[in-house]
């Protein structure tokens, strides 16, 4: 599971990447993606660490890669879009901060224009792909391919084409199981979730420009304002200073923490916890996973030899203060293999192989 940070030059991608992953690639990073791991910021995890004071703490991580700069010229971006095919969620960074000392590749700041251009380029790439594929089906029809399969593929592609031409993205396209078996492996771009990070000037870190959400929500874009500059300042503070600073700004948590959460959700992921004196750990699983499937994240033997799992709700543990109190209040739950794991549950698996 990978997120790709993309955007025009000088919009704050590298600054965000460094804040997220702790890595600082040079400004000259060439045409390859730079991989990095970001810690999931999660208050619940921090509270559990405080409660158990374990020898080891292992938060959840997500993989971010920093992609090369986009070009203002769509034609020259074609090779760039190849890199996007390998990304599960596109994290598009748009510049909304004004700063005369920072060069802007399109002359002046206009985030709505930049996001719209990017969206159009994604749509165009998918349309081009579909066109080429339709031509190809035409060329080979009557030869090796089964005409029935070819007809089905053509029908699916044409429906996708219409959908795109209506100004919609494949993210909102209903893929039937049959479609999926035919076109599921094609490198479409607009079916990927897009998180737009709006790099705002420090003074209006809470505000999104008017109409932005309404314009891009139908495409499945999720928007979050972040001020890379303010976030950088926050990251340089110690814990106490940080609290005061955040209170002064009137915000609960740094925007970058929310960003990791939004990305995690866009990937369809949740976490559950295991706790103890040795280790407090967050485990990443797909939303909807059953208890044995979740156990596999820890070890495949847990899935294989699954007996049951003892579950504590995070809120119960916080309210009641300790595992002992949770048990005494009858809030420790025994769950079987049909249990669908919810985000934030604390699990203790029982298994036998
Ligand atoms: P990239 O080219 O998209 O990777 O952008 P960088 O992260 O390298 O940032 C480009 C320049 O913009 C650097 O000089 C940053 O210090 C500056 N910059 C990034 N974010 C902000 C911001 O939120 N406010 C201001 N004023 N400058 C920023």
C-alpha cells in the first residue's frame, strides 16, 4: 500500500515528505520516486503507551513516496504518470501560500486552477488509454481473440469512456464483477482515491478557499488544508511548547497528524492494538477484516489455529482505567471467528496450532 506525493515544483512536497517520514532528500531528486515510511500519528496509541509504559512501542506505518515534480506542460507529464500507476492513493499537493521569494511555475498562485489541471490530466490519461485499447481490439478482432470476450471488453470500455466524457471519474464508476475480470488489471488513474493537500499560508491554516470542496468532492477528491511552514515550526518544538502553540492556534492536533489519518482511511485501512508491558503495538489491517484475518497481521499461525480473541474497546479501557477494571465490569468481550474487527479495538488472540 503506497501513497504518492505529487505536485508542481515548489509547492511544498519535499517539506511535507520530510515532516512525514523524517527523511530529507535533496532538491535534485531526479526522475525516480523516493520511498519513505511515515508513522501513523494516533492519540489512542500514545495514550496506550502512557498507560502501559512498555519496553517497546511500535506505531502503525504507512508508505509515502515522493514523486518527481509535475510539469506545467501536460505533454511532458506522460512519462510521469507511469509512476502513478504504482500508487494506491494519490496525494496531490497544491500551493495556496503566497511568497514572493518562492518561485511559482505558473506565474501566480491559483490552487483551484492547479487542482483542476491535474484532475483533467488524469482524466485525459484514462481516456487515451481507453481509446488505444479500443483501437487495439478493433485491429485484432476476428483473429486470435474470442469475439465474445472482445465484445464484452469493448462494451465495458465504452461505458467507462462515456462516464469520463460526462466529466466524472472512474472512482465513481460501478465496476461489475465481470468488468473487473476484464479491465481490472488496466492502469487507470482516475479510479484511485485522491487526497488534495492544500499548502496554505500560515494565517488561514483552517480555511479552504470558497467552492473548492464543492468543485472537487464529486470527483472523489478529499481536501485537507495544511501549512507546511507552520507544521515545520510545530515539529521543532518540545512537547510542552507544542501544546501551548496548538492551544494558541486553537487546534487540537497538528494538521499533519490528520493528514496521515485521512490517507490511512483513503487506503481502506484501520488499526487494532495489542498491549502489554513488553510492547504496545498498532497493527494495520483492511477495513472489514475478520478476527482470524486480523490475527494474520501478527502471525499466520494465529489465523490457522484461531480459537477466539479477547477484545477490549479502547474507550472502555480509557474510562475504566485498567484491564483489571474492564474485566471486573464485564466489559472484556470474547469474540469468535465471525467477529469483524473495528478500528481501535484491543485484541488478545487465543490460538493453537
Ligand atoms: P517541492 O518543490 O514541491 O518539493 O517544494 P519544497 O518543499 O522544496 O518547497 C519549496 C520552497 O517553498 C521551499 O523554499 C520551502 O521552504 C517553501 N515552502 C514550502 N511550504 C511553504 C509554506 O507553507 N509557506 C511558505 N511561505 N513557504 C513554503
